[in-house]
C-alpha cells in the first residue's frame, strides 16, 4: 500500500475545524435540551381532518396555525377523490404540509364517501388512539353535531 501523506494544515484550516467543532457541540447541547423538554412536556395530539371536496387548499396554512393552538398537529389527513382533477391543487400542497391523502373513490353517484370516511376515521382515532382534540376543516354543515 502506498503511504498517504496528509497535507500540512494551514492556520485557516485549523480555525475552521475549531469553529465547526464548537458549533457541533453547541448544536448537540441544544438538541439534548430540546429532547429533555419534549420528554417532560405533555403535548396533546391534534388530528386535522380535511374534507378536500368542500374546501379550498388556500385555507391549509391558517387551519394548521389554529389547530396548533390546541397541541401538536400530528395527524393530518385529506379526504376526497384524490384522483379527481378537482383535487389537483390539493395534490400540489399535500407534500408541503405533510398531508396524508385518504382517497375516496366515488362508488355511487351523489353519495359522499369522503364525509363518511372522515367521520369513521375520527371515531377510530378517538376510541383506538385516544386522540381527544380534532380540527375538522370543511364547509359542509353535516358535521355540525360532530
């Protein structure tokens, strides 16, 4: 094997290494503090459930801000016929906001499978996952009692 020789370090290289080392230690300390805070803080889980067939994607940022006032918005679901051309704008914003698409193919004309799926999922999250905070984003009055 050939001997690999290191090139001599310049003062600039040494300073850069020292700075990177100092920054790395600082980031590590802050990460440890943050993790300790997360372990001691009790953050409520919020489920954001969106009826994408009845609402514009323009509302997503304000909806997330409002839902975030009640806890961590860990569950973000968008309901509707995701393959539909009418949902194209939603498909564009889904990755940016971490939305999980809950595709509901229309089985029978005139029936709103997205409404039913959203309601069933909310009940499932409540009973199985013990999620107690929900933010429903819809313009549909069917959810008034819910």
